[in-house]
């Protein structure tokens, strides 16, 4: 079935719908990963976004129930150059098309994804509508312009859990994870390191978590504008200095705000599995997985207390910090990967050591 994608600046692309045949809207971003489409679809950080895959053939190894990063697909829509008509993998349980249809997610194929990606790079990520119901370009462009912008949106409330739960019941240390849209592989990485893992809603009070006596706290990734989350920033302010803290992606932005920094929106964000990041302490460059549309402003960090540890080599934006006196560090990228690469998984080891050293 024919479908249209209309951007807020008036650019319109024609393609063919798959999955759920409907109308959907969101901010269009592109992802440069060659594999891992299932993990990308289920990453809560993509809430409210239509994801364009730059790799041309998607769906060829199907979908399985083990590699998900949350309980359901989180994207608002999914765009590919070509959807594979077959899936071939011994772990596959269903096709990409069936998976999207079953979860009421619209897909779009056979459009020029290179042209769309170049347009986003030049003009920036923007609001869009894709539809099989309304094929009037002017109407769709008007709808796209009426969508609330990503700046100012609190999407964490849509993806966080409603009640605390135990992910891993046994371990040498207890880690409390504040769920702002946590990827499940963060929890798996902690459990692999013999941690007891308890997950808390992003809306909970810091005193309630501290009363459970965790040995460390991890602030997770998540969607939306970090500047629209004063309640999460307040949580971070109240736990800093009480226990060791590790922030990942949105958690990094939250920690930096709690320390006094400001955030801003990137032109088209960082989404993919091939982003080079330099560790300023060792000089080592890692290839990282990233998924964020906002960044922390270097110049607003309190330099006396905070050391910059990592920098993005593509655009020189901030990728990591540590506190000079307190047991606290954070990174903008995803050390848990899924999809890979796994160059920075050692950061979980560093966090666990920091927690153990604080207990000694």
C-alpha cells in the first residue's frame, strides 16, 4: 500500500507501508547501525521518534524474544530502504513485518533513505507524519508542523515502570537503577558482575530509594528533553555524595544538570553503532553505541569539581565526566551496547569497583 512521509519543512517522500497500516507522527532521526534493528526498535530512548535505518536491507534475520531491550517496540515509526521478504536465522521466531503489525507500529520501505538521511543532516532532525490514510502532501505537512517539538517534552513518564521490582535477587553489592527508560542489557550487565539489581520508577523519591540502603545507584538512559525532567534532577541532587552514582546517556545529562550544567539540543543527534569517542585520560579511542538528541554544554560544567573524561571525535561534544572528589561518573554513550560494539563494557567493571571501594 502506498504511503507518504511528510516533513515539517515541506519535503515529502513516497514509499510503501508495512507493519501496521495507519498514520503516525514523531521526530525523524537516522540510525547508522548495520545490525541490531530489533534492539533499536525496543530501545525506550526512541520514544516519540520515527527511526530511519541507513543500512539498506533490514529484517533479514527476523525477530526473537531474547534480544529485546524493553517489553515492546518503542519507536513511533520505522523507515527502511528495503524490508527483507524472508528471514533466515536459527533464532528467528517471526518476521519484522509481523512483529510491527502485531505491535501496531507502522513501517515504510522503498523510499530513498540516503536522500532522507542527507536532508536530516543538512536541515536537522524534524517533526514528520507518515500515513496510508491521508495522501495529501499539504495536509500531512500541516499535521507535521502541529506536532509538539521534542524540546520541552517529558517522555520519561511514558516509559518508566510504575512500581519497583527486583531484576536480580542475589549479588555481592546492591545496585538501585532509576528507570528513565532503561535498556534491559544495562540490567544484564550488572547481573553478570554479581550485583543484586533493583529497579525503581523515575518518579520515586530519593529518600525511598536511600531507605532501602543500596550500595550504588545507576541513572539510566531514556527519551525526551533532559531539561524537562526537574524531578529526576532533584533525585540526582539528593543522592550525590550519599552513594556512588553512575549515569548513562540521559542519566549522564541528569547528573550534569544536578552538578550545575545546562543541556542543549543537537542538530540531528547521535544514533548508531560507529561513533568514535576519545578517553582523555588514556588517549584510547573507542567505537561506541549512541542514541541521544541532546548534549551537555561544556562551558556550564563546574570545572573546579568536574573533570571531562570523554569527547566525541565527530563533533567534539561532551561524552563523559567524573567528579574530582565524590564517587560519581557518567557517560553519554551506551557501554551496554546491544547493538554493539562492546568496546566500553569495562565501565560497568569500574562502577562495581567504585561501589566496592566505597564499602571498604
